[in-house]
C-alpha cells in the first residue's frame, strides 16, 4: 500500500511540475508576442525584434473605438490566449479565484507594458483578455455543476 501511495504522490508532483513548466512557457510566449515590435512578422516569419520606448504613449488606451484596426480574429486570439492562461493558472494554483486574479493582473500588466516597446495599449485588447478569462470561468462553473449533478444522480442510483 505504501508503494502505491508513493507512486501516486510522485505522479502528482510530476503533474504539478509539468503544469508549472507549461504555465511558464505560455507566459514567455505571451510576453514575446506582447513586446515584439511587429506581431505579423513574428507570426509570418518568426522574426522577434524589440525596441524600448522611453516615452511611452498611453493616450490610445482610454479610447474605446470600434473603428480601431483590430480584427475579430485578433480579438478572438487574445481571448483564447487568456482562456488557456487562466486554465493553466488553475491547474497550478488549484483555486479558481487565485487563477482568475492572476490572469487579470497579468492581462493588465501585459497591456500596460506594450507602450514601452513601441506598441499601443488598447482597452479593446484588455476587454478581449477579460472575455477569455470570463469564458473560462463560465465553462469551469458549468462543467463543475454538471459533474456535481452526475455524481448526485449516481449516488441516488447506487443507494441500496
């Protein structure tokens, strides 16, 4: 019995270490995409180029305009990226509130550092991040509720 428990415990440690590793890799990918000069060049040609702007311009952040050159595809990508980030934070923290808070703080930080790298901070991007985080929250809640209902029905059916 002790051997089985030791194997189970070591698998848990390996699983958590793997999720921490995946989370760190995901964060690095997000930061590279956030701080590179040209995201199109990164996606199309794998080019990564950084430049530091010592006088960042945050004026565009407070303008919420649907006329911006942001595509639905791009906003969907932002939402998906933060959906996955929230999921990874949950796997690592094991607490939904902590995962959500970490994702929200990271979303704000990533949007606020962009002007320091010659990119614009856009409120619409931040809203897309929050949409991805919120979508994960909703799906997590729905799946958790469904699992509880299934467990309850199973208990009702198996009671003698």
